[in-house]
C-alpha cells in the first residue's frame, strides 16, 4: 500500500526514550511501521500523522489499520492535531510484548 508524502512518523517511548519526528523515505506504510516497531519499548507507540479527509495527501485510516495489522501493531488512539492533520497511534499487542 502506498501513502502520500505528507505522512510523518512520530514514535514515542522508543528504546532510548527519545521522541523522533521523521518523513519516511518509503511510501509503504507496512514497511515503515515494521521499521519503527523494532525500536519500541513494550509499552511504546508509533504515531502516524496524516492529512485529514478532504486535504491533499489524505490516506483512508482503514488502510492504515490494515497496514498496522500486517506490521504486527494495532491502532489504539486517533486524535486531531490541527484543522488539517490527524494522528493514529499504533502499539504492540499486549500478547506480543516482551516481559
């Protein structure tokens, strides 16, 4: 699945406890989520920032949910960041977390 260049990744609670914001080099949501998943602490999350419906670069959130499942993460929060941007948080399923 491809997504627009307007999507940003903002992981929180990474293994080094630092937040990062980046524009992915790839437009494959599954690949990007898999890459960031390996850096998460068990209770960490990956925030995907996307354009809202009606904005240039909009990505249907149902496609992101499917991409998350393929990357072995699950969405657990959605929020509005601004009038034009929304965010979806992906986490490792509890049953898949390291102790």
